[in-house]
């Protein structure tokens, strides 16, 4: 029994096919697996391990290195507030405290209604619209307490904001083709080119 | 006086709302550079890049042409694009990825052709969700258009390109860590030697790693010729460069400026650029090239924006991120926050970096929160010295990668220039800026 | 100028002003160590790839561009390199690293197992700062968590050197532990519910440079400074790993792998490492354990009187046995036989063979228990060493799962395969731990090994025959072609690892396959994969029917032996299975069990039961209790491993020393002494006063052992032993890495008290090189009779009888820590067959053979071939009595192969 939904399983298999070595697909597949429940359950990690040919301990070890991959459950909306240098200078720390108040949870925690998880982020590379806030990895550009509260209220009321998909979704755009450059064709091209290069140099 | 006459090499399409679409791209000369490159021999393309003297835009500033020439000849080799952009206050690649993904793809294809690499990967920081979507859409369109895949644009060159999402770890910007991550592992930087992935890289094969901005320059260089590029700026800092300006300035943002011809003062104060300090205060310190770089101060404002010029003054242009701190800024707090960043982002392999960063951060935290001791200042410097012996620039290192020796930069800068401020924290039992 | 030949392999470097020669490509840390300069380190382990992460080994290196700080463990020595290890700059960098490491390290040294032998502690003492400058709160973790039943992790003590995780992944190939987290939050972790249950887990404890990893059997057992230690050879299996055994307060406490370059590279398996508990015994002194309890140590001779075994004096017990032997010698020597011997020392094996063959005159001695291979063939095949196998171009695996049977041989072969040093061709009937790294798999079903060998030899008819099997071919034509390609013209550079692929089929199949491969590929060498401790030593000492000590046949006794033995048996004796049958039907009157337990070790339960119902005299020479004692007439208590000195011989024929650490309990004697006393009772004039005398006698009279005297073996150069038949002078690897074998530098190196004072005049201190034995057994190489296996019917599955490391063997059952890990019996079946039978994993099924019908749970296993069922030997069904042995119940050892019908209940 697959822990991944059938369509995600298919997407995962397509990903494996894009890389010369299976293990390279580990992180992209984890992103897909994470869409399912917002975090990586043991069952999902076991399945990822099987898909890329490593042990579950290695998947867990790898996953735990990366901030975006989660082993613990998260809320529907993960709010990341940057407090790194550019944001710090623009009141990022104060913004984070405000977000904690609005969502009713401390950094690192999830609100009791399961709506929000709040995180203190390192620089998110949007340093001209500060302090920088992301929700589910989308730049929401709410730089004032008021704009953030307005957005939080909309989310809390159940409104779906198209720019903010479910937590865990990194890209809504699928790759439309597999690999197309046939290694044999490539090898032929290569030798043809080498021959012409040799001619040119001699 | 600012010199703002240079052409826009990588930001020419940014003004269009639909700058990221294939239609707009094709309507504005897109894929012409690639077409031209495909009519040339690979070595001619390399020669143009050499002539342009294009310096890497990822941080280390290594000439792209030289790096390419080191690629070990092999049946299989890879090209990997570094779009991890996580150096604090650096946000130029973010712009290029979201707003002109086709330009990036075109640059990658030109490089791949020049290097005769048939599989390339674009590693994009995972937090760039929109960027990943735009880039993947663009790539799908490019495949459909025939610019990627088998016999691209009816040439005799085939290549596959994969967009690979990262998952949140600053260290994966370091090129060998990036390769480990791309192999599906923890982002542990690889120990050197080999010093360049050009010898042993992805899957142990020869690999070139280049930055997003570096790649985005290639279409223009091929279309206009390497010499035209080299005519801008001043050797060895040629062409234009993106500067990500942040902090206490009126107009933070990304500016494409001709290298060397402008100074930090121009960038920060020109009304067409940074527009000066909003509070009307003074520049207390600024970081010239990402938080790994030693700080500059008011007296350094007239330094030209050139790699060598900044190096001569003991810092680096690095990733092109400039952070301005005005006189309302607490230097202890700034140093603490930057150190905390390194502590959170240290991969954890090397003892000095792993343990040192955490220890330094905790001392700085104590100082900022009124629990500091006078002897902590020397302790901080001595611990820094144990990570980067001699505290010189460029640093000596006791670690595998240069994240380690980057840690002392801000601490050393802050203590050397603002010792009194640290002592005041000790004496007054806390921070008077808050 | 003429080119200097050595310049290509050596470079000249300067270390602290001294010019030294280093091997090309060698890391500076090793080069310096060889030159006597020890560079501190934590993450570097000489047997694993360097990673250079702890940064403790920073030294100043100048390769021509000015000195910079570099990790000595990751910089190759290059010509004209200058290395400075003692400058102020180096000292500051190293002290800095040490201080950083201590920042988060708890100060619980007084209660830490590692205290006293901890490199972190030692270096802090030697160079560390007197006072800590770290006043903040340290990192905290919950105290020890169990990574497995045997290994505990104290995360606060971990210094992130990654030795354990690298060992698991790189050496054992079982990445069941990995780092979790990033930066200073990094900890070692396993996946939930997937413990680090590796047969090699104990190695991580040995190589952990601090006290982060501890082993449950050793935890709080001793303080390092109380430990006494001797070096010895592990006889847990026939690999013969060199180890150090330690004791404290009269009990064994710990074993550590010693870095023997030709053998174990410092590694051990957990069975060898923790099996010492069985030597200690679990007797708590309050209540005596039953004689049938395998954890009980035997301390007094016993004789059965009025139906019960009662303690008697040695002389009474010995005269009881001696009179039976004397009777037999006079009436019919063939009425006496001995089974076992692989648990003996070489000296024990030699004295027992001499007693039974040379004095009583019976040739019925067999160290193997129906699960081995024809001794004459094994001894006659050109033998490979472990190193030769590890460095061969191609290795053919025609054996059971080496990880289960000869664990450290598995490590060595896996390492070479992963490093692409050799290509493996796997002929095993089920996938083994090595299959994953094998180049080609040509599985031979039970009875098919000769066909597969013929196919490899180019016989097209054999291929056709294989294709005719009910389930078709197990491999494709391309696989066969690529295997043939790997074997080359004449098998040069090929090593065949040969053992029993199944104990439920006739050994003749594998033997025939070996002959076919030898004939077709005459330059191929063979490494015997026989499992039991000193089985090779026993065979070398003639403990098999038809052979005499020194690899000769009954017809060709060596002159020296002939002059020492009063007689040589004239008639070929019986094998172990034949002896059991003869004992059962009364034609053999005396059966001596030399440390063997047929109830556990023989895969034909009915045969054993019948034998035990006989009225003949059963004499057990054993160190431990066991069910077999219910039937014994005389019990002679013997010293076990670590309680006796002498020598042992491993699979490659390496003779090495056994160290004695403990005194055997009660009145137990060394094995050779028992035989010697019996011989004396039969009138022999042996002048053995110490075990070294026996060693020397072997050297004097056994072909191939000449020069391997006790004195010669005591030389430093023979620390790793001497390979029989090898003409190369033995060498030993240089310095032990003190980080790899903690504590070992300070302790006494050898404790062979019993060797003292027996230096023989003529054999001076030179290292021996043993001469090759006379090739008198080579006839067995050609006598390749054609064994045929009957076709498999449509309803049955053919049994593959395999071994598991954690079976009901004495070492396992006697060691509480290992006993809990024993495998239970299940029938492993290919998922396709299971499906066909309407069964699923976990279901119970009926297995019916000509011998018995038993009920076992089934398990789907894709590594099992269709049409076969895999059963482990010597395991019991969950919760059942230990004597129950499902495989043995089903198997009839007189059949060439054994089939069962499997049905749902
Ligand atoms: C800690 C660390 C972080 C880095 N982060 C980035 C990054 O985010 N993006 C980038 O392009 N280069 C980064 N670099 C530099 C890369 O290692 C590498 O030099 C660069 O990608 C090469 O591309 P270029 O030659 O085109 O500049 C980083 C280096 C270090 C040591
Ligand atoms: S310096 Fe820091 S980030 Fe770089 S490899 Fe070492 S521990 Fe990792
Ligand atoms: S870095 Fe060399 S021993 Fe750890």
C-alpha cells in the first residue's frame, strides 16, 4: 500500500526518472509528499526511502537538515517572518511579535485551531519589501501589522487566497516533459563535434 | 557623480508586466543569443566569454571563462546553476528568476553548448515558490518551443534541463554543498581538495557551477560580443552588476549599475538609486557584499563598486548586497543577529564552525541583554581567531568551507569600530537603542 | 642519473624538521604516525574514508605556497612537503578545537564508561585549558536512548565525528543510523521503530572516541584502569578475527577488535564481541542451574550411575572412558568414533586425533557435522587467503549468506565490491547480503550447483537442462555471458568462496561444482567458507575420515608422524552422519562428542533421535550444559575460549595464537590435557607439560606446520599469525591506531603464561615460513562423480537450509544479551508461490515432508527463488522449546535434496 496518493506516486516516479541517480529526487519527492499532510509522516518517509533506494533513517536524516521539510505537523498556514539583518533594521522582530499575537501562538508553535504555524525565518531574499513575511512560501508583502492582520482575518474566515496554496506546496507547475535528449544521440553529436574540432585545430 | 548611462544587460525586460512569458521574451530579442551561439563553435563561444572577462556573480567573483576552461574532459559532465540565493540581504537572483526566467534558461543553454554539457540543473532556493513556478512554466514553454531538448533550435546539439527545488538551508549556496543536496543528501560541503567541482563534481563527474546572474549575462555577451561587455566597467570588473540595496535607505531595491564607475555613495545617496537615509541620519556602517563580508563605514563611501577596489579596502563585493545601517542602529544587536544566522545555518560538520558559532551567538546575546562582562570582548575575538586565525581578510580558515571564517567578519568589525558601544552595554546592563 | 625504483611509491616529506619517507598517496596523519609523530584526531579512522570534519588534526602544511593550516587526515603527503605539528599556531588551532568540543560536552567523566580511555579526556588533560571560558548553558538531551538492544547513545556526549554513522553506511552497508538536524543541534538517530540492529553494531561502540555510544553488556561493568587484557583470536566463527579480550575482577568484560591487516581490519561481529557472556556463565551462585541449561558451565567430571549423572573425580571419569577405548582398541577399533573438534584448539585437535586415530586406531573422527564439505576436497583445492579474495578481480560466491556465517569475511568482500576492486558472481540459491553489490547473480537452486558450474564452464547442455526446470531459468543468457567474461580464460585472479549453500541438500552438489570449476578454471583459488571456529585447524589435524594430520591420506602418513604414532588406521572411518547412524543401530559402541551437540548442529533430527535412543556409550567433552547431557554417560568438563592458550587456524589456513585470559571454572581442563591423560592411560608416552609442548610437537611432526613453533609464533612479526603453505614471511601492520582500539596501548600485550619457559633450543627467534604440504589429497579433485537431483514435482517446494548468525548456538544462548536477539523459525517463500497457495506473510502453514509435518508461520521474501522454501537451521518456533528444530524435523539427510508440500491450515 502506497502512503502517497496515486497521482503523487506517479509524479514521484516521474521525478526519479529525471535524474542520473535516484537519490537526487529525494528532496523534490519530499516536497510532493509534504503536500499531502503538511509534514512528512513516518509512512511517507518510508515510501520516499523505497522510491529513491535509501534507508528510512537516511531520508529522515536528510529531511531533518532542511528547514522546509517537516517531520512534525504544522498548521494550515505556515507564517514565516524574517528577522535577519535587513528586516531587523525595518522592525522584523517587532513584526514577528505582532504575528505571534495575531495568530495566538509563539514562534515554533501552531495555533490551537490548527490555522497558523509561526516561524522566525532567516533572510527570505525579498529585502526591499520589509519586514518580509511569507505564508506557505509565498511572499505576501504585508509589511505593516494592519496589512498582516487583514490577510490573517481573510484566511481565518476560510477565504481561499489563490496566491497562498496549502502548506507544503512548493510549485503548482508540473514539468510537462520527461528527459528528451537520448544519450545515444548525444554521444553521436559529441563524437561528430570532436571530429570537427580536431579538423579545425589540425 | 553617478554613471547611469550603461545599457541594462540583465534587467532590460524587468519593466514589462509579462516579462516572464515566452511571448514577451521572443518579442524582445529572446533566444537570439542562443541562436547565434549555435552557429559558432563551442570554443568560439568560450572565447567570447573569456573576452568579456565575466566574473562570477555568486560571491567569490571567479572569472567564468577560467572556470570553464578547467572542466575536465569527460564523456559525462554537468552544468549546475546556483539559484540558492540565501546570503542575507541578497535578492538579485530572486528578481531574475521570477521576472526573466527565459533569459536565465537562454544563458544556461549557451553555457551548456559552450561546455558541451548535455544535462544541466538549475537549483532554486525552495522558498522561491513563485520563482519555481515561473521558471518551470518557462522551461516547459522552452521545451515546446524547441529551445531545450533534442537538437535544439534545429542545431546538432541536445540538452536536458531540470529545475531542482532546494529545501531551506543557506549552506546549500556553497557550491559543493549544493551538489550534495542535489544528490539528495544533507547539504554538507565537500572537503577540498579537489578545489573545484570542475575536476570532481556532481556524481563524481566534472561539473561547472555558476550563479544565476552570471548565466543571465550570457545572452547579451553573445549577441553583443565579449568585447562590448569588457568595454563596460574596468578590467577585471567588467560589465554591469546587480546591487541589492537594503537597510536604512529610502529606496531599497535591485539596481543594475556599470561596475567601478559608481561608488557606494552613489548607490546609497543618488535620488535615482538609494535616495539616501530616510531618517536623515548618517551612515554608521554598511555591509558591502553580504553578511560574510567585513563592514565598511562612512569613510569608505567613496569606494568604487569594483571587485578589486573593495578587496583593497579589506572586504569583498561578494554577492552584491549592500546593507546600510544608520546611526540609530545598535551594533551589538546587528552583530548578534548576523552571528545567530551563521549559528543556525552552520551545517554542523566542522567543530570550530558548529560549536564556535553557537558559543559566539550566546555571548553576544548576553551582551545585548545586559549580562555581558568586559572580558567577553576579548573572549569573542579570541574565539573568532580560533575560527579564522589572524582575523585577516581574506580569512585563513580552520574549517572545510568559508562559512566558518565568515562568522568573525561582523563580530570583528563591530568590536574594532564600536568597542565603546559594547562596553556601554556591559556598564549599563543592556542596550540603550531599543 | 638512473631512476630510483622506489621514487614512484614513496615521497620525502619533512615533519617538524625531520626528513621522513612516506608512501605516495598516504595521508599526512598516517605518514607522521609512522614516523613517530602522533597528530591528535577524532574523526579520522584508518579503515574508513577520511572526512576531515572534527578539525582536531590541523597542522601547518607547506606544499610550496607557504604554510597553511590543513587537516592532516585529508592531505596527501606529496614530495618535498613540509609539515609542522608543534608550532604555536598549530597549538592554538588544536586547543581551540578542543575547547569548542568541550563547550557542549557534559562533564560526567566520573560516571562515563569511557572515562580513563577517552581521547577527549586525555587530550584535555594534556593540552586543554585549565578552566572553562564557557559559562552558558550546555546542550541538553534526554540521557541514553537505545539505538538497538546492544547499543546505547548518550547524545550529550557526542562530538559529531560521524565515525559511527560512517561505519554503518560505509563499512557495514546498513545506514540505519544517520545524523539528525543541523549545526550544533546535530544528533545521531535511528528511524522510529527501525533500530540499529546490525550484526556489526558493536564496532561503533569501539570506534566512538568519546562515551556517546556504549554497549549494554559492558555498561558500568568496569573502569578501564582495572582491566587486564590479552590478545587472542576470536573463534566465534572461522574467520578468526584478531581481538583483545579484557577482564576485570575475575570476569570477562569486553572484547575489542585488533587491527590485523590480513584479517579483520579491526572489525568484529556482535556475536564474537558479546559472546563472552557465555564464558562468564549466568550462574548467580544461589541456585544451581540444570545440567541441560546451556548457560550452565560444567565444572566437574561426571559419570552416569543408576541413571543419573553424578560428580566424580577426574581419574574415575578418565578411567571409565579409557577402559572403553582400551577394549575397542583390542577388539574393534571401528566401534569408537568422535564427532566434533571445531571448538578445539589446534593442540586439542591434534591430541584427540592422535588418541583416536594413532592410538586406538579408529579413523572415525569428523569435525564437521554433516553441514560441511568433504575434507579431502577442501584441503586439496588451491587455497586463497582472505586478502586474495578481497583483492581478486572476480569472486564467485558458492556459499551460504556470508553475513550470517562468516560476518567479517562479508565485510571484507563487501568493501572490495563497493570500492569496485572486485566483481562478485553470486551463485547462492537465495539473495544474500552480498547480492546487492554483486555484478552478476546466477542463482543455483538446491541440487543445481553442478549444472550452473557446468554452464559457467561453457556446457550448453547444462543450460538447456536448467531451462527445463518447472519454474524455468533463474538467469538470462547475458548474465551467463557476463559471468564467463569475468572469469577470463583460465580463472587467473578468480577466487571461489566455497561453502554449503544449503544444509538440506547433499554436500556432493557443491563439491561437484567445485571440481567442475577447478577443472575448467585451473588457476582459480578457493576460500573455504566453513563456519565453525577452528574447523580448518581440525581438518589440518586430520579430524575427518580418510585423512591424517598435515593434509595427507591414510595411505601416505608423513614419516615424522609415522614415527610418533604407534599405528595408522587401515580402514577409512565414518563421517559424523554415518557415526550417528552406526551408533543408533549399535554397530558403533562409543561416541565421543568433542564440543559438538548433534541436537543443535545436525540437520537431520530423526537420525539424531535414533542415535540417542541407542544403548552405546556417549561421552561428552564440553564446557557448557545442554540437552544432550540428558543422554550422556560420561561428562568431561572442558575449558572454553578465553580460558585456554594454544593456536587456532582460520578459513585461509592462518595459524594464530589464542590467549588465555581466564582460568577455567572448577575442575575443567583444557581440551588437549583430557586427550593426553586418556592417551597416557592407554600407555602413550607423551611428554606434554604445557600447551606449547603440543604446539611444538605439531611443528615437529605435521607436514606444513614445520617452523610454526610456539616460540616462532610469539615473535612480534607473527602477531597476526602465519598462513600455512605461504612462502612469504609474515608481516604485521604497523602501529595500532589508539583511537581504533582504545585502551589497547597501555595494557599488557600478550598473556600467554603457559608459553613461558618452553623455548626450544633449535627454533630460534626467526619468523617461520611454513612449507607447502605434500599434495597427497589431489586425487579428490578429479573424482567428480555426477550427482543428480530428482526433478521437482508440481506441488512441492524444495528446501534451502540456511544459517542465521543468531541461532540457538551455544555462544548465543549462553549470552543473555545475544540470546534475546535469536531469530525464530519461519518459512520464507517467494511472494509468487505464497500467492499461489493463498497465503500471506504471518499466516501459519503446514509443511509436510517424508519425515514430518510441522506448522510454521510463512513470510513472503522476494529473495527466495520460486519453487523453493528457505528455512534456517537451529532455530525454534516462537515460544517453543529450544530442542524443537523445524528444519531438522523435516530433513532426511540420506536424500540428495529435500522437498516439502506447503499448505494452508
Ligand atoms: C556559505 C556560502 C554560501 C553561498 N551562497 C551562494 C548563493 O546563494 N548563490 C550563489 O550563486 N553562490 C553562493 N556561494 C558561492 C558559490 O559557492 C559559488 O562560488 C558560486 O555559485 C559560483 O558561481 P559564480 O562563479 O557564477 O559566481 C556561496 C558560497 C558560500 C561559501
Ligand atoms: S565551515 Fe561550517 S558550514 Fe562550512 S562545512 Fe564547516 S561546519 Fe559546515
Ligand atoms: S579532521 Fe582530521 S581527524 Fe578529524
